[in-house]
């Protein structure tokens, strides 16, 4: 195999000899009775994975002999049914049990689930245990997803460009579909199934109505047919003006009966192509996209019209809350709440409102979005961005799990202490049964899928956290490294160390202390805090950092934009006083004087110098740790990461120098002599 990263975490190479012997003794044969498409997938994966790792095929058996691995659901396998596993009661359709049991004096290993998807996920989990060298002697594991809709959002256009995509072109080859099925579609589905992702939105949120025409629906069907055996459903973005653009109507007003009928007919047509179609994702009245407000209606009117169309088929609508407009004088980070909060309780039960993790736009760090905890009657779907639009794109190594965890662990105080974002998301806080999470995909047609090899870790972490948000960043990193590189303790420890510090390193060299959106205009890559030219002011770095001769930061307290009022009082109190505000969010909420002392004893200017330099220093550390792995990692993947870390180090330095020199024009203070003096 060329070590180009194509195989992702599904490498299944022969494992270390001692372990191989042990596993071979423990898995003497496989009893797998199910024959649905999904279970056939599971079986193929299991047989291939074991053959790869153990170096020889494990035979199938019909008997319940000593050392047999029994796989299936009670419906599909008499043997599984006869085991009468009590654990199955609590698992739902997608959960699974891995257990070691003795029947008639024979030791059996069992992968069981109530339904096909659970069998598939159980098989992948079992393979993961072997790949990462776990003990399978006394298995006693029960696992079920905490969220239902675990969905990737592809911002892929029909011409194969990918909005904010940094890993090549779209993997959907629309031109040659439906006749030609790129084998990659299957590999994509396998990868997703292996981490529990069960849905994919194929098209960009800045939608093209053409996707809903028969010509494209045929292609969508072809993809859905490939994905179905992997437990993955297809969703599409719906362009709100489609009734006008492809339907020949004069209006797309959601209260117009003709428009409603058009969507009902269109939806029926979609379901004829894809009977298990998941539903629609919609970006409306944001950044120039059409929506219900064009007709004086609100977001609930728009969402409900589509919800009624998909409801008879069991579909859902994911309606995005990423809305803001330049015409509104209100602070951009307040606008989604202003629009959506009054609509709580007005959405149909099959609508999820999809909310980005923070109120601005996927910055290296943002406080959690105030809509979490503010719409008790509406299920909210989390939206994370795996493609690193503002995070160094496919050039910088940033492991995003710590960012996701920071948001999920944040306390909204909606129902008192402990009302975390995670509990809003998983429905437990308000008893919602419809739940979901979306990750804006970082996938393209690059050989290694994600451009930067470590981008794979973000895809992986998204899937694992979507399944179980209580997993830790460190635990997920350990799994990923074990499957991707090696399970040697020294490799695990070093790579994990690099990954776990990478997010904070980036925050420090890009936007420390709560700064945001000071990236280059439009492309969002390098530093440009000085940029003051754009068609709208809420795209301007200078609008976000508000540097002046007095200080730095955006006053969002009651004396400023009062974005703080959108949080519950306990949260507000944590952040409203600059002296006690978590310094990670300090400049997000406050305009702070340059000479203001911070908790470290350094004043704001000195702290800024400290943080930017700390970020660059972390990069040096990450580079030398990676260099130490040369003997442990194949030359191609080693060099790929090494070179990119070199670029990242240069660019971290660029960020530091550019930002400090620019902010210095306001602070008018020297960069302390202990730091490098940028020219
Ligand atoms: C960001 C991004 C856009 C994208 C938008 C969205 O603003 O830059 O390209 O369309 O988010 O999430 O809708």
C-alpha cells in the first residue's frame, strides 16, 4: 500500500504477533446469520478486517462451538435470539452489545443488536478494539448513540467546487453519475459507518435548485443506493426560491397554497427516487440567500411549509439559524437569537433548528451560541465545522475535539446549574426525542480525503462525539492514532500530545483572549486585522476587534451592544465584569484598556505579546515532537506532516508579528525585550 492516507483509520494491517496469536485463539470461527444488505456489509467488513489484522481468514460456522464469534440481531439470528441478552432492551435500533458469555460450557464472543444498523456499528467497534490492541477476553460493553441524526454537511456545488473546501474538488462526480459509480463512494460510506455517521447532506447550503430536478435526482438516487447498505441516508439542501426557479411559479411565499402544493409534489417526487430520503437542510435569509422573509414571513413559516411536505414520508427539516443581515444595525452575533427566540414553540415537531457552535462564525474560539438554552420547545441541532475555514484550512494541524468539548461542556444555566449545551443537544434537558448534530465536511477528492492528514482526526472525532458526547478528546485521539499510525505507547503519547495542544496553540497565535474574525477578508486565511474594506461592515476585522488608542475588544455588555443579555443571568454574571470574566472570552465581551492588569499580573498589551509568542512556541514544540517520530512513521506520511508543520510554524510567526505590529500602532507600547522583535 502506498502510504498516502487514503485508507484513513480503516487500515486493518497485520497487528503485532503476540496479539495476533491471542485474538486468533479467541476468535475461532464466526457465526453470522443475517442477510439484509446492511448485515451483509457488516459481515464483509468483519471478515475482511479480521483477515487483514490476523493475517488469515477466520472461517464461518453454523454451530455454537467454543470460541465462536456470534453476530446478529434476534430477528436475523436464532442463535442470538436464544442468548436472550437483557442488555438489548435499552439499546434502541442503532446500539449494540459486545459481550463474552458461556453457553453449554462454551465460551462465545457476541456482537448483538436489535436491528441491522446496530450490528454494523457493533462490528466496527469490535474491529476498532482489535486495531487498538484492546483485551477482548471478558467483553461487557453496551453502547448506543446519544444523538439520532449524525450528519455530514457537504458544502459541495454541482460544478464540483466545494465552498470552503481545501481538499480538492467534490468527491461527487455529478457529471458521470448515475452511470459511473466511483469506488470512492463506497469507501466514503465505510468510513462514515465505522464512526456511526448515519446521514449526509450532499449539497451546499448556498443551494442550487437544479439538484431537485429529475436529471439530478437520478444521480442522487445512485448515491443513496451506494450508501444505504452502510446505514447512511441522503439529505439535500432546498433552495427556498426553487418554486420560482425550477417550478415556474411567480412566488415562493410559504403561505401561498400553490407554493405549498409545489413543495408537496416535489417532495413526493424526491421520495420516489430515494424512499428513505432524510429531509431538507435550509439556509434562508442569510448572506443573500432567499427565504420566507422576502415575503414578509418568518423562519417558522418557511420551515413548517417544508416540514409539512416531508412529514408524510417521515422526513425532517434542518433549518439553519445562521442568519444575519447588514441592513440590521444590531451586533451581528445577536441577530440569530433576535430572529429565532420569539419563534420557540412555533416549529413543527419534525423541524430541527441547526445552530452553529458559536454566535459568529466558526472562529478558533467563541463562547457558546446563546440560542442553546433559549429555545426549550424546539430541538436544536449542533453545527460544527470540520473544514477549517478560519482555522488554517488544510495547512494547519488543529485537532478540533477540544473545541467541540469546550462548547458541549459549557453551562447554559437554562434550568439551573448543569444545563450544559450537551444536554440541550441530546434532548435530555427538555425531553426532546428528535436530536441531531451536523459537521461541515472537510472532505474532497485529495488522495488523503482531507488535505491535511490530521484533518482526518476531525472527521473521526466528529463521528465519535456525535455517537457519544461524553467521550474525551484524549480518548478519541488515542483511538484515532492507534488506528492511523501505531499503538506503540511512545507514538500514542507523542502524537496525542501534539493533537491536544494544537487548538490552544492556534487560538494563541491567531485570536488570543477572545479576539475574533481578524482573518484576511473573503478567504479567511492569514492575518488582516487592519482590513477595513468590504461591501458590509460586519465582514470587517476592524469591526470585530475595535482597537483604538484606549484599548482593544468589543464591548458587548450593557454599555455596549449588550449581546450578554441573550445569556441566562448566571452566565451573564460570569462574563459581564472584565475583572472576573474568563480571559478566554475577555475581548469578545469587553473593550479593555491597554494598561489594564490581567490575572497574570501582565497588562493587556503584555498579555497579548505573551499569548502570541506562546502560540509560536507551541508550534516549535509540536515540530520537534513530530521530528522525534521519524523512525516510527512511514516516510511519506511523516514528511507530509513535517512539511506542513513547517509552513504552520512560519505562518504562526506571521500571525504573531502582523497582529502585534498592527495592534502596537494603537497601544504605542514596546514589545517586551524578552520576545523576538518583528521588523
Ligand atoms: C461562512 C462561510 C460561507 C458559508 C456560511 C454559512 O460565512 O464563509 O462560505 O456559506 O458560513 O455557514 O452559511
